[in-house]
């Protein structure tokens, strides 16, 4: 991308930015554009399209003209460009503009007159220019003043774009061309790009994207890629420019033929991940598995055709739907339904993933200059949706279920060059277009599609994808899973422009209902509720209704409000508004029922708690649901009081629903109650399981696992690798081999169940905070899922345990893995209390979670911070390579010399502690802390994340500076309370030594063997460091880097 910005003496208008913007990175698809097979006379991907005497070509190489750095989307400005490398004989039609909040990825058309007419050609120079705006009087940050000109077209011609300059002199009339009027079409503004403010205003100047007003498969309007520039305006205002029109008698001449369609699909076919909830074959409360299938599987498995008036005589559907009525409307005259037999109905509901495919409709768009590959996916049955109310998740029972559901995505490919530009994702009754910069890719240029829970919507990224307001709406959870639909497995069912070359299956022209209609009378339901509500609850009901969007997807949410409000009323009756202790620590005002839950909504808990502490102090009292006494500590001094001075009193753990299920009735060392059992586990861990001597015995395992990782990365040198996933794999593999001697055949399944259980812990909030309300536990699918995951993990762990026991190791043999050690205590009759199989499984599972999940988060953050801070990366890399220079390889013998790398790990733990508020503690007796009364059985949270960022203890607290730990006695082993990422006192994490060896060795290998760079030309400022919300602090997006192997 070139830049010919002129010098400007207007100093007040110049702006020297010091942070790179996304637009300064040119976006490219991950892999090369495929070479498409030729066709007989077809012009697909031939770079030029003839619109009827006017050839156009698509240009994506630009010269920067002008930029501003505020206003527009995200208030980061926009940049104007002109096309470069214009083919001989072609002319510019207008400039291109793009907001600065995404990488440069766009195009604009240039044109050539091939009409052979001397007097009435398809292109002419403008006769003049009209200045429509200049930025010299705007108080904005910009490179220089900008002048926006509208060409004055000759009679019979129209302007299709603007020219932007950086001087007040009019552009040359030879710079641009206007187009003969019969080759133009009506244009409209459809999305706001930039204005001096943060949104479009009628009183200010605005830039909009331009597109044809008439669109569709038969419309001839062609988008030029230029913009609309005008004072005020909106997407409904008249515009000053036109679009192009394809007047070629063969307007589809540039569309792909059958071989080219196949090539497009194979190049860009997405993988659609069904929600992980859809993976469980066993039935659990409030959940059933509903997967996709092919249409032929559906119609050949007992699905019936019903006719109005003859409901008692349903007809089986013939193969391929040959007996389905053709055409028609959804007038209720015909509909399909599942088999009448209950068992068969449930079987068909579940779908058949192996038969699944996409059904493709290929359509010309934007006057035949683009091709839409519409991929339809069929669900025999779509399950219930879920509502969100604040931080709560409410399953909607049977509401939202329907038979025979179609979802779709669409690939929009340029007919000029075959490049994928946009992708459409259907979402309930609507959908959204995303350009390629917003997509996630895998296996080259293949986008990823995430299907939401029960398939109601599709999205380009995993996450919650809320629909509605911040307070209430629908949850559209998406995530990766093992259930994947390859949309590259397809059937081409329609491409009208190819005529008889594509045979449409009979079921395609069945336009009636694919399932029976289910209606809900919302008004009647609401009137029933209002009769039993007090006045204040009626106000609440009205408030909730007003907060809901009026679009159809939310109708069934309203019909669920009677149940949710009854639950709320019952909770109000049970909630307590007073506390008998008067000298509690300060804290924010509590609401009935929820206490302070509303103040934790909308952000990450440790962030919210830090903000509240800034107002109410370093010791703070909260009420969360039925938990009357939550004490939050945000200072090292008070943490010392809790974890040192009063350590014995605060050494208990509060009961929790998650650990009760996951950790075998809370019998792992972290969650068990303080007492004899805990003392025994602590002794076993410190002396036998995780002692320095024992950890050193596992040196060969660590070195072997990390060496395998290095070989895997070397095999992918120069390509993008998902370093987060690789780190996680290694750090789950090490504790597996340390515990069992070798990885079990079900290792990956066990790891998956542990990972998913940890992720679900956050979803138990509502049930945890209202333990007396069993109905909320029943409503929580998270509880049922964790129970199911626990069963699956237990089967694997018990199998491993039995296998070890059956080996009949003699007493004289040395235990060489952790399970052998635990089994020795299991047989020890003097052990008091004796260990059970469940106790052993709880301990082993905890080692997986701590060794794999927690440690991998720290290593991923460490690599992320070094990428963001290249000087730190270089200093750490130089140290590692210097220390191991004589050996030529990395092992653990010299780790003690890596002083700077140890400081990098400490600084990572300061900014990104694995558990930001540690596991909660509970006091057995009431006591006084910092002058305040702490009632017995209070739940105490230590916000180590906030303490680690407190400027009181850490100069430049938000900066990543490992140097602060050089020549400093501060360590993370529980004696320096400004730095306690692993806790302190009796309940300090017993696995610090195990974790330290793993982190140091892995980071040393990554720095010794490789240099690292960001993919796709990304700049370090663009690396997203967003955290996930949850009980642990991990990266929201996986760390993906390109390794460059070091030449030895």
C-alpha cells in the first residue's frame, strides 16, 4: 500500500499517532486463491466483466490519500484510498474509504469503454467538480485537510463515485470517468462509515457505503465499491451518485460453471461445529440431543405428510419426496410431522450426523459480479432456546421447539477473481453478513461456522452471542465440539442460470410447512400473571416487557415469564433484608433477593470487585443471592491478617455445588473441609506426591513431552500454529504420565470432560447462590451436564485405578507414579481416615485440572506478553540460548540459571494469576479483621488480581516489566502478600514446584528453538489480550503464532 501524502503547514490539523491501527495491516486470506478450472466461454475469475460496452475490473491495491484518527466506528477514524495498478485503458470511477477499526480489505471498480462509439461512449470525463466538504474547519485528528469532490457529469452521464484530495485545488477532469446513464442504476447508502462524531448526525458530514437499491438474483445493479459523501443524511436519504448496471444480454456470463462451483466449494467450504451440548447421547434433565441429518434420511425414517381435514390419515413420504405436493404456500393445507410411534419419534428427533450434508443454491448477485453459494443445513428437530436475565441462564422448557428446521450460511465470492469477500450467517428470523476479516479460518481458506445451542442461529465465532438487551434476551451459545458438519459434503440442488444442468430434487419445490405450527397466546399468559402479582411486581413485569425487542424470536421468551416471575416472587419471600451484625465492613447497597449481583453483571468479577473496592475500601461486604456475608479483600495487609494471623480460623472451604459434584463430594485437597482428612491429604501431597524429590523424578517425562511438542512445531514451521492448544496438550500430558506412568487410551476423553466441567462452573452461579431453591438447580442445565461429565470421567478413572490395582505390584517395589503412591495409602490400614477409591480419583482429577488448565493459562499469557513486548522476548531468548549454548539442547539441569525467564514467569503471574480471587475461604468463628466484625461462616475472597495491579505495591503496575523481580526477594510461595498467585498459609497450592518446573522448561524450549511472529502481517498492537469471564483467567482467543525454527 503506497502513500503520497502532501506536506501541510496547518500544524493544528496534523496528528502524529503513536499506535498502529488495524487498517494499516492488509488482510489476506490464510491460503492462496485457488486456480479455477476453465469453462467454455465462461468468464468466471477472469479479472474482467463486460457489462455491455463497459468492461469493469476489481482493484484491491490502493494508494492512501487521507486519514483521520477519530470519529466513526470505535472512534478511531477512517482512511480514503485510490486504486493502484489500474489495467491499461481502464479509468478510476471513484475513491474507496474504510473505517480504521479493521484491516484493509476492500475493492473498487475501474472501467474501460469498449463500445467503439466515438460520440456516445460508455465513459466520459466530468465537465467540472463540486466541492461537497472540506475538513480544514473540523476539530478532528487527521493527516491533513481533506477535500471531497463530486464530479459534474456531462449530459446523459452520471457520477458513480467521489474524488478526495488534500489540497483545495480542483482535481484534473482526466482523473476520473462518469458513466453513460443507461449503464447506471439507482444507488442507496446502506451503512455508515465515518463522520466527525461517533454516529451519523444530520448536522455533520458523513460517509456511507453505497450499493444498488434493487438487489436480488434478477436485479442488474452493480456495486462500484465507492462511497456516498454528503452533509447529514441517513441510509434512507437520496444520494448524489449512482451504481452501475449490467446491461449485457448474457448477464451471467461471469458466473461459475459446474466444475468451478465444485472448486469454490472445496476451497471455501466451512466446517460447522454443533454446540457441545449436542454431544451427549445420554438423556439428562432439560436436555436432549438434536443433530442435523440429510433430507433423504429424514423422509425415509417414518416422517409423515398430513393434509388438513384428513389428519387421521397421514401418508408416508416417498424417497426424495416424490409424493410431496409441489409449490403452494404455508397456508396450513399440508405439513410434515415426525413418526407417530413415540420411540421412533425420539430417534428421528436426534437426527443422523453421518448422513448430514449441505444443500447448495448458487445465485448471481449484484448484477452477476458476485456469486452467492447458499448452503442450507437441515435439522429434523430443533430444541428449546435459553433466556438470559442478567447473569442468569433460564432454559425455556419446550418453548422454541419445532419440527423440520432449516438453517443456512452463504459464501459471497467475487466473479472477478474468485476471492471470498463476505459470508452470511442465518440467525433466528434474520441474519448478518460478515466480511472475511471477521471470520475464523481453518485448513486454509475454509471458514468456521458455529451453530448455537439447538441450532437456532449460526455465528462466525464461539461465545455467548447474546440477542436482546444487556438485561434480558436470548442466549445463542456457540463453542467447538467433536460434532462437526462438513459443508463441503454437499448436493447442488439449484442454480437457475445453469438451466437443465442442475436437476432439482422434488422436495425442493415443497413450499409448505416442514413441521406442525406451535402457537402461544402471550397476552393471555401475561394477564394470568398480572392477576397474582403485587403492584411492584407488575411494574417489574412491564419493565421486562419493555426491555425486550419486539422481533419474533422473543415471543416465546415472553410466554415463559409466568414461571420465571413465580420463581422470583418465591425468592423474594425467602430473602432476608437485614443482618444481625451491625459492624460489618463497608459495601454497596443491597437489593432484595439478589443483593449485589447486579453490580457484578456485565463484566468480569475480579474487575468489578476491583472497581467496587476503589469506592468502598480494601475490605468490603457483599450479599450475593442467599449468601449473606461475602467478604472481599483487596490489600496485601488484610490478606496477611486472613491468611497468616487468622489462618486457622479461615482455613475452611465453603460448601459448593460444583465441587460437591465434580470433586467426589469435595474430597480433593483444594475443596475439602479443614480437618483430619485435609491434614492427611496435605501430608501425602507435601511428602509423597508433590515433594521436590518426587517432582524431580518426573524430569524425563517433562523433557519427553516437551520435546515431542518441539518436533510438532518444527513440522509446522512457517505456518500458523495454535500455540494455546499445543501448550494445553503438553501440560495435560505431563500430569497424565506422572500419575499413571503412561497416557490411558481414554486420555483425550478424560481431558475433554475435565476442561468442559471447569468451563461450566461459572454457569452454576444461580443455583449456587440460591441453594434452598431446588427448582433453580433443576432448571440449571449446567448442573445436569456436570453430573453427566462426572459420570463419564469416573468411568475412565475407575478403569485406570482398577488396572493399576490388578497389576499386583509387590510391596518391595518402588512406586514410580502418583497412582501407585495413592494406592499404597489406600491399602495402609493405619491410615486415618483411610483413603477410598473416590478420594484417589478426586486427587488425580485435581492434578489434571491444576497441572493442565491452570499452568497452560500462565504459559499462554507469558508468551502473549513477550509477543506484546519484543524487548522482553529478546532478552529472555538471549538468556536461554546463552545458557544452553555449550550443550546445544535444553534440559532441566540449567534451569536455575534462567534468572530473567523466572522473572518473566513471576511478572506473568502478577498480571494474570490463574485464579483471580483464589478459592474462597470460610471462617469457623466470628472475628475482628481490620476493626470490622466478620460473622462466622463468611465467604472470603482475596482479589489477588487487583492486589497484583495495585500501584501501592507495584510501580507502573499495568506494564509488563520482569525487571522488577531481578535482585528482588519477592516470591510467589506465600510470604510476600502483595504477590500470592498460588495463595498463602495452610491452603496454599501444594503443586507450586510441579507447576514451576513445567512452566520453566516449556518456555525455555519455545524460546531456544524458535523465533515467533504474528500471522497475516498483524502488528503487536493488534494482538487481542482480552480475558474470558470465569473462575480462571484465560485468553478469550487462542494464541496463534508463526514459528521460525532456529538454525543450529
